[in-house]
């Protein structure tokens, strides 16, 4: 059994339904983090023991959603996090279930982070994803570098999924325009950290959170 499956979503709820329908291996807790606040109904399917939906008053962003998923199940020894725009091919969740507690396990093909598992020993030593990167992009590069610097194994599994890459941004011209601005800022932050060999989590910034907002507050 997979202890938990954390799925953040901002829009394209139809793809979330498709992803859940492809689950074919026992999942104890499925956590949907609804950053768009528009999820009206959802069915977990026969393989999910417990379904949880958290409706956010504003978009937590990628790193914030990942971290909330980890914090929601603090006694688990690993956390599995997936994008809403993937579809699991038969038997692939069982492969993912074997991920150990002392590694970062990524997909074997690009984009590597659209389903991943991170173990408790990694989080305990390295910390959470940096929410300084908001709302999306370069939080994965930063976490990868910190995990590698700490000496933890990084495993690539041949996990086969169907993936509608960048479906969130492609679905809304406003998000595409906003991402052009925030992508550049997040990239500059990441490159500065690498130049300084800064492998800390980096503190959450209220100013960054406000400036990088993709859409007006709800």
C-alpha cells in the first residue's frame, strides 16, 4: 500500500478526475490540495481508503502544496506527490510503492518531478521544499541540489505515465503571461543560491509571495 498520495491542483479539474480513475493500487490517504478553490465534487474510486480535500483560500504554489502534504501526514515514512495532469499506466503505482524512506525517487524520464517520492530521512535532514520559489518553477531544482549536497541517494524509476505537460499554464493566457515574469525571478534566485553554494531551505518571503501572485486574490 502507498501510505499517501498528495495531488495539488489549480485548474483543469477534468484531468484530476482522469488521474484518480487511473489509480490501480491501494492508497491509504489521497490528499487533494485545491489551490483554485473550484472543486465541486470528486470520487476517490475503489483503491483509495481515505479521501481528503483541502480548499485553499489562495494559491499555495508548488512548494507550499508539497510541504502541506508532508505536514499533513507527519508519521509516515515517505510521501508520494503527483501532478493532476498525469495518468498512471497499469501497474505503475505498485512500482512507486517500493520507494525507500532514505531517498528521493523521481520519474526516469523528463519531466522528472511530476510524480516523486521523498523519504522521511531526507526531509528530516534537508528540510522541506523552499517556498521562496513561488508559485512554480525552480523549487524542484533547489530541493534536488540540497538533497544531493546532503549525500542522499536520488533514484530514477522507469515509471510509465501519460502526461499533459504544463496543462495548468496552457489552460489560461493570464497564467502564461504571469509565468513569464515569475519564471525569470525564480530563475535568478536559484542561480544566486547556486553561486553562493547556499543549500539552505531559504525563508518564506511575504514580499515575494505578493509580487509573484499569478492571479488577483479571490
